[in-house]
């Protein structure tokens, strides 16, 4: 396949960036991959495993001459990184990101983008609870969605080129405005993560249930909360601080629903509980039918021989 971009710079070399590097190589759509991470240990690991063609000693060095620069750092660090690389960006280049919040990222990054450089925010809806340069794999984005969030007046050719790039990496793509993106993600990702963190925290606080019991008997549903709650703490701190409005709105709705369920349990309203669980079960079926999860037993986990 012909190159979509001759040179791509990855700023931040965690799970998403390392998976992008593997997926770019698999697709053969990029000439050269440069990379930079703030931690010298991370840069060393990236060199050791040959993650990029060149691991650089500064973000600006990695961005120099790149046709696409992707900010793969926690959302709270995006503005500072954009300021760092601004002077190194070549005319006609595209700057994008992988942050799971869009409104705050646009406000932080857009002022640093020079005239003649395209800024096309994006968010691949893919991940695992693992992080770091060794965590990536080429298949991470296969049949997952990448949301592209063009700006008012965005260059259509730059937007379409970025969409073609993500499609080559295995993603389905869709376009969305920033505010709507942040509300959708508050429902599908941000609030569920906060609820998972809370449930794991409650178990930790409940001294009448021992740690060994929590660990031994976790297959009852708690285990799936712990997988979510094992995600990178810096990333998630920044997500909640930068998507306050939408997350608080959804948590408010969640609290109302929780009170209604508490009341149904207290007064023995089985009809309310049954109707509620029937409706929520249908959403699970829809996710499986859309190919976004598997109906295989035990969530498709590979069993040890």
C-alpha cells in the first residue's frame, strides 16, 4: 500500500502509541516513525524493542519534518507538549491526538498550532488495562471506532487523510463535534471507570470482607471492575479533571437511577427490577451484535490449558 504519511511522530510511547507503531508497520502506510517519551527509561525500552525507527531526545526533535504528529500523552499534558513542538512543525503537517476528552484538549492545544499546520483531534476507542511501550500490539484497533473531531474550518483533505490512516490501522471511523464526543464518552467510558474505581475502593474499605475473600471469589463480577480500575491513574485523573461537566451530568443521572433501584429493593418491587434488568440486557445484546464484544463464555477469556 502507498504511504499515507511519509513520517509520523508519536509523542508519548505508551499503550496507544506503541500499538499505533505496530499497526502502522503491519499496514505499510508510513515511511518513518519517530518517537519521544518524557521518561528516559521509556525511551530506552522503546529503543531496545525497536518500537520506532528513531527515538528522539525531545518532542521537538521527533516532530521535526513529520507529516503527522500524534500527541499520545495524558490530556493534562497536551497543551505543554503542543507549545514545545510548535516551532518544529512543518507547513502542511497535521497535528492530532488520542485523548479521551476533546473540548479541553482543543482549548489547550489549538492556540499553539501555527498557521499552515492542520489540527485534527481524534480518539481511538480502544485500550487495555496495561500501559507502557511493551503493552502495544497491532490488533488493538481492529474493528474498534476512532472518532475524528474536526474543527470549524478544518482542511477537508487533512481530515480525510487522517481518517484513511486510522482505517488502515484497522479502525472504523466517524466524525463528531467535541461537546457531543465528551458526553458520549462520559456515558460509555468515563462514568463506568469512576464507578469501577469506587466499587473496588468500597471492597477495600469493607473490613468485614477479607482481602483474600475478595481475591478468591472475584469471579462473581468484581473481577471485571478490577480490570477497569487497573487502568493508568495519571491518565484517568486528567480525564475527570478535563471532562467535569459531562461526567458530573452522567453521575447525577446514575445517582438518581441508583436511588430508584435502592427503593425498589427496599419495598420489594420485583416488577421494577425485572423490567430494568430486561432493558439493560438488551443493550448488552446490541453491543455484541455490533461486533464490539464477544458472546463467548467467560467474556471470551482464553483459558489456560
